[in-house]
């Protein structure tokens, strides 16, 4: 957010001003942290595509080609519809030269490693964002999740949660809390996870 305003609510002129400020200070964005897909699966999807296009326009203005997104609430039994919607969203984004990256999140279709992998397998043009804290919130084994789809990941978040208390910890605790990740990371040789 910028000045307590979610990035998705920025107008194009506001985004241009923010983009100029970032560029003027030598700051670039690796991805936009949008709330795209954090809506109920029953959303009016045709209308929702306008919001997707707006986020893509903002991405272009702010100088990044990646947008974080999610896979809809109340959608556990809606696999085919989720994939259909995400496929359309990916196609729209591609028209703007933008790459959508799905992040696991509690309560959405892709909140377990298995369902996230279903999405990434069905949509090879969709990136993956591995968030261990969100897997822990869902009672998932993050090391198994890591093994399941690290090679398909585009970004990995740096905040983390310790499995014993489920609270966010500083990123430097990552190595102490989850020491088994390092060797897997090196074997995967993923290009741009941090």
C-alpha cells in the first residue's frame, strides 16, 4: 500500500507520480503485491477482469512485469472454475507483458501444496510464490511443500513463521527455524526466488 491506500485502488495518475518518485530515488519493484484473486469465487468475473486489467496497467506504469495474485475464496470444490478464471487472467496479463504469480494463502483454492501444484501444472504460464507462513497457517508441512513445487516457484517470501508457534518471525530466523531448506534450494537452482 501507499499512504494507507491499497495498490489496487491507485489511479493511473497516482501510479505515475509514485513511479516517478521510485525511479528518482533509484528504487525498482520486483513485483506488485496485489490482492488480485482474493475475492469469492462467485464474483462477477467479467466485471472483475476490469480490475485485473487495471492492475496490469499499474504494473506497467510502476515498472514491474510481475503481479502477485491468489486463487479465490470458497473455491475448494471449484477446481475447474478456478483454473478457467486464472487462465483468463493470465491471458489478459500477457497482453500487457505481465506475468501473474500465484501465492498460497489460507482459505483460497491454492492453500495447500497439492492444490497449488494443481494450478501450476494446469497453467504453466502462471508463476508461483512460495509463502511458508501461509502454509503453516493451514497446518501444512512447509518442507514437504517446498520439495513439491520449489522448481516451479518464481518468488519466495522472506517473512516466515515458526511451525511451533505460527507467528511471523524476522526473516533472519529463516535459517534457524527451517534449516533443511538450504540444500533443497541449492539443488533447485531457481532463478529469482528472493
